[in-house]
C-alpha cells in the first residue's frame, strides 16, 4: 500500500494558503458571473458583479491549509480515486423518494394515508444522481421569481388548465406567470391579506410565523413576505401536479405534506397564525383531530383562518353543488370543536372566518366539564416524527396570572430574532441556558463572517432558498436574516437537544427530519445548503453516501454547500463528493489550522439530461 506524507514548512504552507484563497475567491466570482438566469443569459447579479469586478483580495486571518492540528496528514494513493456516481434515468427528473406516486398508490386512501411519507426500503434506494431537465436554468432573483418561473424548470401545464378561471398560474411563452390569485381570493392575494389584516395584527410584527395547510402554489405565503410574515406552506404531491415544486421555484418556503394520520413535523406553539383556503381538509371529521393538531402547533393568542366551504354555506351551497344540510352540519362541527379548544370567534364575513386561541387556560375552565375533553401528555406535544395524531387537546403551559401568555410572550419581529426565546429563558431545553444562547449567537455571527469571506455572494440575492441541515438554535439563519432569502431550519430527530421550538420563537421557520431518509421536497429546490456537524451526528446511524446523494437531489445545479465538521469526517465526505460532479475546497477553521473543525465548500456542477437520455453540461 503506497502512502504519501503531506508536510511543508511555514513558507510552503503560506504559499499554498495564498494560492487556494485566491483561487476560491475567483472561483465564486466566476460562478456568480456565469450563473444561468431565467432566460439562459447572465442575470442581473452576474451583470452587477461583472461591472464591479472581482475582489480576490487575500484574507489574512484564514489559513486554508488542511493539516489537522499542525500534524502531517496521510493519504492513501491506492484509494485516492472516488467512486463515480452515474446519472439516473430521465424518468427520475422529479423523483421524490418518500412521496413516490407508484408506491403511494399501494397504501390505504382512508384519512389520506397514501399521501403521507412512505420511504423506499434500503434495497430500493437509488444510488445515482438525479438529473435536471433539459433547458434547466437558474430561477429569477427575488422578487421577480415570485411572479415568474421558467417553464423548463417545472414543465407541467395541468394547473394552467385546471385552475385557469381561478388565476393561480398562466403559461406565457417560456415562463409561467403567477398573478397572485387563488380560489378564495379572486381579487388577488394582497386584497385578501389586507382583509385578514383588518382583524389580525399582521402589519406590526406581532404575527411573524404562519402555517398554510393545503397551500396550492403558495401565493398566500408569497404575498405575506412583503409584510415580513413567513409562512410554512405544505400540500400533498397529488393530481394537482407540482404545487410545491412551483412554490419553491418561486422562492417561497414549502414542503410536500398532508394532514392525514401522522402529526405535523413541527413543534407545539410554533405558529402565530394558521390558514386554510379551500384546503379540502375535513375539519369536523374524526372527532376534530385535525383542528386539534392545528391547536397543538398554534401559539396561545394565535389565529386560525378558514376560508371557503362551509363558511357562508347559506349563500353558496348551490354554487358548491353540495346539500345545504351537509354544509350546515360541517360548520356546526367546526364551531363546536373550536369551542372545545377554547378558540374565540373574532370574525366572519363572506367566506372568511377567523378564530383566536386564548392566551392561557384560565378562560377555558368550562371545558373541564365536557365529557369529550381529553388532554394529551404534555411531554409528548413536541414528539412528532411518525407519531400518530390523537383526539386529545394539547395542554397549555402553566401561568402565574390570568393575563400571562402561556408559554411566554414574544416580542414583535424583528426584535424577536435576538430576544431570548421563552423556552430558553424558562430552562425547558435541557443543556441550553440564556448564557449559552447568547454565546451561540456570537459564534454564528463569527462563522457567517468567515463564510462571507469564502463565498462573497452568499447574501447577494443569488441564494434564495437556503437549508440548515442541523440548525440547533437557529443561529446561522438569524445571522443571515434578510428579505433576499429564507432558511429552512432542520432539527434532526436524533439531535441531542430538541431546539426547534426555540427556533420558531425567534421568528424563524423549520422542521423535524431524519437525514437517514429523503427530505419532503422535489429535486433542485435549494440554492445553498449548510451542514454543520451532520456527518458526525449520523456516522453510526446511516450511510454518508445516502445523505450526500439526497443533498445532491435537492440542491440546484450550480448551488453551493458549506460543510462544517471534524477534519477526518470532511476528508471522507470530500472523497465521496469527488464522484458526484461537485467542485470542492477544504479550508481551515476561521481560528486557524490548529482547530480540528474545518470547512468544506462545494459547488454542484451544471449538467442536464439530454433528449437521448444522456447528460450534458451545456
């Protein structure tokens, strides 16, 4: 076995550092300048960068030498060639492993079981690279992307026919246009949201996080962003082809999901507002279990909006082609369950009804006498991964006065972003104190400054959809917060600390997930992925190759990845991605070469499937 020892004196190391940092800086400059835009030409970012010129100055406080602890690193020449991953067949262009249509149809249709997550067995996993469709281009920058999506990126016209009269989406030449309409807001999303804002404090930062159930193409969430409200939108992968794919192409947060039998993958008391606009969820069915699940994830004092059937059934039952007695009973059940949940009805006009959840249990004493009242176990309200929903009410956290907001009052956003989250202040997250939270914020501001020196376009608007695979307390997303981008904060189900509740209390959004399985999204839906400690966390849980292939699936062509982990872990990761059409650079921790934690940066090459089922980089 041939082994080569890599060692160098300080002069050589300095030369190598200068060479790599200049090369990496210019690498990202060239990447930005040649980024493919919505029409296959250099986009406005690239033009601006070309005008300003590349700033490839040397970064004196970063040493890009990859020696661990100052010691020589050994590499095995006999194993230096990485395994090469071949492209998958063209039929897998939009492959979503855990929502695969053919597999879904083998499960029961009752309660939408077949639309839930059903992941492939180990021997069914694909070990190939998901190709981009021919003609794929980088989406338009925000906010243009809200209204226009390149046809080549999601070439599905069924919604333009099915929802033609409802102003969801229109096909115009080589783009789809999203006029901002919807089934329940024919005057446009802005007018609809303004109507809601006459009742709900949407404009002053009180409402920051929202949940849109059955979101369609997520126009509600898209137009809320101008009011600094961020919505977690979800819809199933069903006959309304590519709903969530369109949402993410637009640059709007969304995941594939459904209210069926499994709890939503969000913590309790996460959202300031929840919304259903003709989402076709049978809210009064199954003893109110779906409304109880909304109640679980809704903050005390939060709002629930229901628009469409059965609201205003007296005037609409003929247009809806449903018996008025059926609609009347449906609304009666909804009103009854809302009272049991201790929601106060604040508004009903036209086809819109709004309820507000009480701020604590003090106003709900009467429900104790209702025979239907069953409370969930408090310790299980955040335990959601593949856990069945139950017809029970999530208990309020205890309060000390009738006016106190159960679980803690939040400041308006953006003050909320760096205020101490109530779950941290109360000590309800073991191992996380106010001091460790404040220190974590400082640390991630420092890390982000280092990232910006490596990749100068990280917050330029080039990256819109960003994922943090191991988000912790959300420090990376908080440091990066900008109207130009949003971050999906993923808290792994095997993480030592369950921190997602605190992430939401900061006014950020996120989701629980197990990285041994595929994420609930279409391919090519994230521009930048941050993976801090992910491969150390999962080293004894599942194969790193599977996780990296999943990252490749959800990353856009020419998207970037930032890994932060121990050097021995990153060397293994670097070798695997060497066969995945990624370009990589391994650099030192910002505190210098003696720190064992390193940074691996990568860019996915541009390549697409061709008509002959081969692949091309052009």
